C-alpha cells in the first residue's frame, strides 16, 4: 500500500498508509486528541473522522476549540432534529437541514404546522436520540440505490435527480434515521449536549413561492452550557429590543395594509429620520459631495442600458405606460443609473474629478410579502446613496477617504465595524478581463488603507467587486451596512467620458458608496442597539418639562420656550395627572432629561433635572446652565448622558 504525507498545523509531516482515516491519525498522536476529535480539515475541506485519506494534504484534527467544529455540530444537530421528527411524525417528508449562523434548521412537509407543544416534544426526543449515542455512519451509494432508499420521500428524490452524473452520492445513518447528505458530521449523536429548539415557521420548498409550503424548525447548538445560556439570553434581549415593538411603544412609526412594506412615520419618527439625514448631509458637505435629485420614474430603456431590466426586473415595481399599454416603465429601485445619466448630460474635465454625487431620493423594490419585516425589509425606503466619478489613478486615495468616512459615521453612533472584500459573482456583466482589473484595483486600494479585512468570494455586485462593512451592535449581532463598490461596467454602458490632461477623452471609473444603506433599516438597527434609549442628540424628544402644579405652569412654559429657542427638542407636560404619573410617563418614553419646576425652582430660575436611568436623583441647576450643557452635548453628538 502506498504511503501519504500529511502536513500538520505545526509544520511537521506525518507519514501514513493510504486509506488511513483521520480518527486513526488522531489516535496515533495521542489518546486525548482521539477523545476530543470531532472532524478533520484536509486541504481546507472539513471531513468526517472515518473518511479514508487518499493523497498528500495539509491536515488538522478539529476539536470543540476550532470555530469550524461548531458548524459540524450544528449540521449534526439538524440531523438529530430530523431523526426526532420522523419518530414523532412518521409521515413527515424531509427537506434540507443545514447549519446557519448561530444555529441550524430543518424543513419538513407535514399535515399541519408545528405547535409550541410539538417543539417541546421534539426537543425531548432529540435529547433521547443524543443520549443513545448513535454513530453517524457514512455510505456512498449509486443513484439507483439512492432512489431505492428514498423511494417514499419525494423531496429527497427530487434532490437526487438534480445531482450531476459525476457527483458522489452519500447517505448518513444515525440510529433509525437515514438521510441524503454530503456531511460532515460529528462522530455520534452523543456529542450533542447543549441545544434548544427556538421556533417554527413556514418556508417554501427550495425557496420557490410556486412550490409547496413546508414547516421549518429553527434551533441552536453549542459545545458549552454557558455559551447556550449566553445565546438564549441574547435572544431574549433582542426580543426586548425588537424595533417593531419599540417603534409602537415610542410612537415612531406604524404600518398599514393599504401600503404594505411602507412605513408611516409619526412626528417623533420623522424627527429621528431627519436628524440622521441632517448628520449625513452635513458630513458629506464637509467632504465635498454634491447633493442632487433625480426622477423616480423611468422607461425601460434606462434599465436595459444599466442591465437591471434583464437581471433585476422581478424586484422592480413596473408601471403601465398609457401610450404603449405595456409595463415598460418602472419606479427606480436604486439611484445608480439616474446618476450616470446626469453625469453624461455634461462635459467633464479631469480637473473636476472626483465628482461625488449624493442623494436621499425615495426608492421602491418589489419585495415579496412574506419577506417584509418591520423596517429591516420594506418596499419603500431611502438611502444615503452616492456615486463617485474618478480617474483610475484616484481609486486608492478615494477608497481610503471613503472607508475612513464610513467608519467615522459608525463611531458617531457607537457602532463597531469590520470590512469584507467581495469578489465576482456567478451572475455578472462584463468580461473576465474587466473583473480582473476591477478586483485587482479595489483589493490594492483596500490593502493601502492598512485596515484588516476578510474575503467574501463570489459575493460581489453583478457589475463589480465591493467592500462591505459589517457592523456590530450592543448585544453582539452583526449587520451588513455600508458598501464601496468599484464599477468599470457602467462607464462603458452609459458612454461616460472626461477630458484628460492630454486633451483626449477617457473613461472614468465609478465608485458606488453607501454608509447607512437604507435609512429604514439603519433606524431599526439603532432602535435595537440603543433599546430605544437614544443619546441626547438623536432623541426625538430631548427634554420633558414638568411643573409640579398649576402654580408653576407659567415658569415651566418659560423654561420650555427657552429650550426650544436654543434648538433643543422640548415637550411641556403640564397635565392634570400627578407629578409621579408624569415622571413615569417620561421614563416609559425614554426621554433623556426631565426638568422639574417646583415653587423654589420657579422663584430661583432653576430646574430640578432628572436624568434617564439615574432613578430619583435630581440635580438643581440654573436654567441657563442646563441649556448650555445640553447644547454642548448635542453639538458633540455625545453618546452618554
């Protein structure tokens, strides 16, 4: 038998007979590693411990200390879930069961939706399956054998039919359950100890709304009990911070069936929206951006030029042209093409570049009803959208400038961010030469910033590579927000030109840039990040003035007017309710400051200030000093009260 050479993480090389398994390698290294082993990494691919090794490769054993092992555990947890469902619902058809971020899910076709009681029963059955410690056994089978094994499971038969002729078909068995699966899995069901089923929801088979509706069960699994507890606590905290709940409670926005997926913003919500908008507008003006407005409705000629008509039309709201009788008009789902048209309407010199167009126009995207979710997925929204027209020689400097600007925005809101470099997707426009150039230029510009980044292969826009900014909130969740996209295709499609220093015409390059992305989604993130308790500069209501009784009403009105004259958003509550009731109401509304005016304060020109979150503590200070302090905090956009 031939020998193979395995390069271990420490650089050493271990020789073994061809066909040796990772489990045997782990045993040869030491009994402790063999007990802890969950899977193996072979030339970067994760495989089961019992997969024979056939060639020289880099090699590592995965234990619960390896981040990749968590996906293996969760994939196995999904199979254990399916095992439990099949025992309790023998007629259930089995769909897919992948690991996902922070957990796993599995899709089932059953006669009725799963209830909370069902989930409790399934979770108990999963614990029984785990306790029996069934080994996960892998078997490679022929197509005919696979069809025979799954002859009573139409969802699996459909998946088998999709497999290419040269694909290896593998099945896994754990106890009584057999599943079509590529793997890998942990050695046995007993490795699953800390898990929880979270919810059940409807899901179309293969994500296709024309197909049958399945029932999807979501769960989570962790190696350590404390990690599961921390995650479930985070879920509870996320539920408490849910922007849909807080949006109603704080009177920020509402939804109505007459316009699904489009928010009705109250005066408070509109104030919050405007404050964020004004901050971005002010920042862009300081950095040389030109704010523009373009039409909302276009005929299909624009979208054919941009490439959206062929690749994005199902996401656009089409409008019937009264003259042609055809749906060949559309509300704009993004600003890019209209900005390109505006650029092309003028003649430009290299001396003008970079030209930075920004806009806050309303956009519309035809999201399916089932995908709509509060402010995070809507049909009508605005973006802090920008397109920068520049020479290739300016790319590195401009990318650095834009990246620093985006990070400044996140710091202002108390958010942290990491960057990812996304390369060409399978569906794209332009030839490989154009993509080679665009990716090389953007990567070079990104590396010139000196900032760390991760790679996202195949996740670029259809017209160019991009840098994405993932933002972390106060409870550790990640949100993809900002983006910098480099586009060589649009200048060709829209015949964009500038006159160079040599007095001849050249093509510019386009950078697409967003910092907050959709303001709607960004506000949802901020509501949950701050749990509705916004810093002073963001709060729709910054101060609530409370006279103790009618005798101080006039003095309270003067305080209120003084705050308003200073540009501070003040509300006077001189209602007939008790002071304690009105204080409680202000606390529930998460108002940063309450200014209480009693008889002593009215006579002395002071206010008794209660700060949100400080309990019953009050600081008595002169009105003028109070106004000055608030003004300084607002101008500094301070995050703390």
